[in-house]
C-alpha cells in the first residue's frame, strides 16, 4: 500500500547534543535520513521543516517553572543543587548550552507531524528526532528533557479532541508518557520493553493498569532479558491487535526506540532487524484499520548508531511510504561516506543474519515467561488469549 507520508527534518534536530561521549547521539537522525536518500526513498518533496514549540505548548505537559529552569540551565545560570532537583546536570541528562531551544525543536517537530496528519496533509508523518519518553512534568530523566510524545498527546486532545493510542517499542519502559496519562480514559498507552528487573527505569509491570477513569487503559509487556525475534513478535503483534480492538483509537502515535537489537550496548534483548521490519508494518495496519490511516511515528532510544539505528528507523519510513520494508543491499554511496567515520564495519544488507544472535540456553523458558505475560495482558482486553496454534493459554 503506497501512502502519502511526510518526514520532519532540519539540522535543528541535531542540536540536541549532550557531549561527545554521551550515548544519546542525534547523528542517528542524519544517518537514517541519508540512508533513505541514498536508497531513493526520500526526496525534498517528502520533507517538512519542524518549528520550535512555544512555552504554552511545552506547558501542555510540563510545569511552567520546570521550563524556566531548563532555560536557565541552557544559559549557564543554574546551580548544581537547583539542577539536581529537576534531573538536570546528572550523568544521564547533563546540561548543555542552548538545551531549551534544542529540546523545544524536538517537541515542535512532533507537533508539526501531528498537524500534518490531523489537518489531512498526509496520512502518516515521521519525526525521528522525537520519542523522549522518560521526561516528567517537573523533571528530566533518562536522556530526556522535554517529553515530546506526552506534549503531542495533550496537543491532540486539546486541539482535535481525538482518542490516542500510544505504542512504545523502546527497550526501556515508556514511563513518562504512561504516568502522564495514567488517569485518562481517552489515552491508551502500550509499552513492550525489557523487564525492569535488569534495566532502567525499573517500571512497566503488567499490573500497572491506570487509576480512576483511566483504569484499564495502560498496558505493559515487560519481556524477559535475551528475548529473541520470534517471541518478541508473537507477544507484541498479538497484544497490539487486541489493544487496538479494545480501545478503538482515532489516531496512533508510535515511539520507535531501536535498542532491543542484540548489538545495542545498553540493553539485554536479542532481536535482529526482523522486528524493525515488522513493528512499523503492524502500526501501519492498525492505523488504516482503526484510524483512517492517521499515524504519527517518533524516534526514541537506540545506541548502536552505526549498525542498527539507521536501518531500523529507515524501515519506518519505507513502510509509511510504500507499505513494505526495504530488502537487499545497503546503498554503496551511503556505505562509502559513513564507513570512514564508523568505529565498526557497517552492515551491507538491510536484513541481519540470524547468526549475529548469541546462543541463548534459556530460550524455551524465556518464551514461556513472555507468553504468560501476554496471557495476563490479554485478559484485560476482554478477548481470548490464544497461541500461534489457536489453543487457549
């Protein structure tokens, strides 16, 4: 299925930069963009520029004083004690010059994507610079200063009045977005992530279901460490279909962290590029089945910026534009340019070989644990839980 899609980009999205050694490196966005251009999948007509979010838009989610504190930090006017109170100046989220402006551009890019889709200019829109899902109302966390996904959801609710399904496939739990809408029945959050027993932020249990009127609209799949493609896709695709049928969304927002890959240095999952081909296809299907095609996709985590993120993020756009992922050889033009900078050999194919996954002796146990989690989640959707053979769990 060929669709009308837009790619949000300008060099302003690359200014969100902590320091050279920090694992969150926005060069990922440029690498993905240039890979798509080299593959002939992206041209100038597809690209829309982001705008900077206003203070009023930022405070759709964040506390006003927190926004003012971020501004002070970016001008070098914040003491260490003041910064720590707001999660700024930490190892995860260090202060850098112009951090307010850089962060506001990431938010504005997500809002540009929202308006593009909901004003009917495109069916789908992609902001790879966004997806900063750990930001809280009054605090930065986990590399995230402003939570563009949460702001975008409130923006949609206020301006368009639509029900939002937020789907987060980052290996880290989408905690900031979940807690921001934990009592809201018009926003359904679904996060699949590595269990918090081993990984930041330590939340996202299957029994985190929402409170008050929002009870029943929060879903989590905290899958086991070392989960591989087959188990990941089995539980994810089954859960997403059930949740979409249960919630009946008007628009879908996806956060597309690319850190579940076995090469990622910060997580313990063992996926390959197979999941990054299937994840956007599942979102694409849900968007057209329930949302008249309305799909806004954001970036997120992903810390092997050379071998993994460019391919994974490019597949989101490939599915948005053509309905299917790319396959075969990576363009020689892109390899020739970026191999000179990469500290490791770049992949020459869109797909991965299964041999890159280390031998996992606990694979049957991991699969069984993940299936039990899926069964626990599905009982909340009021739909029967079945395995791939059609038998009830």
